[in-house]
């Protein structure tokens, strides 16, 4: 689908199958989501800018790299926190901002209640995180706010996306690439992705 980059790998498929399974308990669900987040981030950061350096090894000099700009993870609360936890394990130098947002169950429109970014975010590569790209309304609103803060490089990473959500987000932010581990066809009348994996936040936190 245009604008959506599907992470296609046997490891991602295996973890995605276990994540979808309704029998998977919360501790395993959290671990699987964190591991999948790492695989998605690996692809989403292929264009992460680095500068060449020389590294002194015990036996000589090797070519290496430094980050050209900071990486900032911005999870949408609360489910995005698990994605950030996973990505921090492979990129511990990343800073973390937070966007507090929930979806009105009647209108399906986003309601914002919290926003905080690290001080250096205006010059950073920002990875916007939410496991579920359903209607696309919340992530579109989150990207709106981030762009108002002067973010120069913005990428969206999710676990499961709906086709409708991708279209909505691409219409609002055609310059923001979207990466995910699964693309599902439909939303139900409550705005949940089907077949999806249920409510990611509830399954992460056992609520």
C-alpha cells in the first residue's frame, strides 16, 4: 500500500502470530510487542543520518559512525510506551517525549491531555510510536503537534495498521513514512482494527 512500509521477515511473522493470539498472557504480549518494535524500528531508521568517524580497535583503526542528529522516541500514551521500551534496548541513547491522547469512544476523535518533548527535539529525528494505527485520527493529531514544534524529520512506527488509517494519515501527512508489522483490511463499528490483536493497551498492562 502506498506510503506504508511492511516489515516482511519470518521473525516478524512468528512474533506477530503470537501477539495476535488471544491466549497470549500479558507478560508474553509485552515482550513480543517490544521485540516487534525493535524489528519495525530497524526498518524505520534505515535513513537515520550518521557521520563517518574513525574508531581505534585493539589492533588498529576501523571506519565507524556517529549519529548526525539525536533520535527522539515519542510514544502515544499509553500503549506506545511498550514500543519505546523495546526500541530503547537497541538504541539506549535515544531521548523520549510523550504525547497523552485518548480516543472519544462516541466520536472516535482524539482528545489530547499531555505533551512533553526533550529540549533538543527541534533538531532531532523523531520516531512517533503507537502500536495500533486504526482510524488514523490520533496519530494525525500527534503529527500535527510535533510539526508545530519544528520537528525536521518525522517517521511513524506502529505494529498493526488498518488500510483506512494509513489513508487518513497519508492524506494529512504525505511526507511522513509509516512502518508496521501488519496491515489489516477493516475497522469495526467501534474503530478497532479487525482481525487486529484487540486493545493493545489493555493487553500490555493486563487491564
